[in-house]
C-alpha cells in the first residue's frame, strides 16, 4: 500500500504552533532563528506584535514547524513516505522531506519567496459548491478584471484571487450562482495568479543560485504540473508555482491513479488537506461506471 505525506501551506498558522516541537529540536530552532533574524518561538507561541498572519512571517514559520513535525514523525517510528505532496508553501516541505534540499536551504528559499510574495497586495477566497461549468459561466458573466483562479482544490472547491475590492464585489454573484460558501483566506496577496508574475521573475534568480538540487528519495508531486518533480525542471516549476494555479485535484488524482488504496497522512497535526482528499475520492467513486 502506498503512503502519501501531505504538507499544508499558508493559512494553517495559529498561535501556539510548534509548542512541543521547538524544545524537541533546539538546534534546528536556533538555526532557523539565526537565518530569519527573529525569534520563531516568540512569534509562534505568543505573536506579541500581531504579525504571524503576515506572509513574510507566516511562510517561514509554517515551513519550520512542518519540518520539525516531520522529523518528530520519523523519530516516533513512522514509515517513510512513498510519495509526497505539499500545498503551495507546503511543496517546499515536501522537497525538504524528500531530501531535494536541506532544511536551511529550504528555509532560505521560503523566506525569500515570502518576502517577494508579500510585495503584492490582494486576497483570496475559497468558493465551494460550484461545479466547473457553473463556475466558468459565473466568472464569464462577472467579467471582473483581475480575478483569477488560483487553486483547484477539489472538483467543487476552487480558490479565486485578486484585489480585495474585486473579491468583495464578486462574492454576492458567486453566492447567487449557487456557491455553498465563499470564504476569505488568511493570506495577504493574490497568490498563484498573474498578479505575482514580477515576484516569480525575481524568485527565479534565487532558485537558480541554489548550488545543487538532490534527487528525491521519493516522488514529490509539483503543484504547477501535477507530475513528479524532475531536477532539470525544478527551477522552472517552482518559479511558475508562484504565478500559476495550484493543481491540487490533479495532483491527488495522479497518486490515486497509481494506487487507489493510497493512505494519506497530513503532517503537523492539521486537518486542512485530508478533507480535500476525501472529496476527491468521493468524486472518483461517483464517476465509476
């Protein structure tokens, strides 16, 4: 049976995260704080300055906590993954867990990615309950400039991104079209859309400066292509991940196509991604002849 590990992304941050992990991994915690130049423990446990939800702080914090949680999992005797998937930011945890980059390199990449992505203001909303055809028709009628599909989470849940005012104006129309829920996400930018093209272009130079990418110990599914990462393409695919949609449904489908009985485990104690997997599985079962 295949074991797939899932790593969550931005939006899963919360005060108190890492409470049991920082004391268990003091050396890595200190290394992370040295790289970032601030106290992760203070940020994650107390957030006295109210910045945990700001992208440039959120992404490195979530990456670090997820990386420590993965190490705790292995120390507890859990089996290694057969395939790894990360949602947006979580893709970097999947790559680190598979040995493609070491902890410090991954954190430096995430910190720079967060800094660049934080330069574009906007937001994201999760739209649930509309099938692809109904959503496409609604977006056509909206004709909202700057509104883009950012994440394809399940066949009936997508994330839209754009300027905050555009999202506010689109929300009533989406509900009138039959959306079961339209939920703002805890992010500060229109990620995975053309709004992030400048950030992606600048980040490409950062990725190209990485001296060596190691072959993964197990396949890591890329958000941009929904196919396993290949080292010769990794800079291109991680660059495009920033300003192209996250193909989460297709990524999970790829794993299930290879083994319908795959066991999925979400790292870090969150329950963000497993419900999406269950929805994708239900759709596959319903589509069977």
